[in-house]
C-alpha cells in the first residue's frame, strides 16, 4: 500500500482510495467543508492542539458537552505545559 499524505489518499493495487471520504462511525467530519485532519496537518499542529480542534469541531454532531469537556481537558494540558516552560 502506498500513502499520499498530501492528498489524503492511499493506493491498494490499482485502486486509489481517498481516506477523507471513508469516515468510520458517522459523518460528523466528512460533511464539513474542511475536515479537522486537513486543518491540523496543514498547520502542523501538535497532538494536543489537534484534539482541541477535533473536539470543538464535532461537539454539536457527536457528543455535545462531553466533547467540549474533552477539548477543555486538552486546553488545560496545553496551559500546564506552557506554564512549565
């Protein structure tokens, strides 16, 4: 299997698959104009920053307040790490 990270595609044999169009577990990302993974990778965000983006983006369509609490958790981790510098 070959992976094309720039276009979010992978190749299996002669078939090209666009990974962004194959969401597992709902459509809360695939229906967006820009998916969080595109924004996160193009802006070279860290794991913690990416999770903030992911949870804030999907909260209305997936887990509601729980996703906002998860985003808040990652923000608190970022604050602690920045404060430790």
